[in-house]
């Protein structure tokens, strides 16, 4: 289930199978990768150049 529901109340309606692959389900969110949108906004150009250098090797 890619992005999952946008309404938090929908979690109660999901099957256990769907919750297992939903990244924002409480059990999955505990181990998810935390990112800082502000960091990426502040460093966009440098990060993009690093990524492009990485994938061009």
C-alpha cells in the first residue's frame, strides 16, 4: 500500500495485512527513517549535485 490513507481515522478500518505494509502505521513508524524536510530545503542544490555525482559513476 504505497502512501496509504490521508485520514488517520481510516487506520481503524484497515486490515492487519494492510497495516503491516503501511509506513505510517504506529508499529511501522517506530522504525521508519526520520528525515528533515528543512535540511533538504536548505541544502537542495548541494544534495542534488552529490546525488547526480553518485549515480553517474
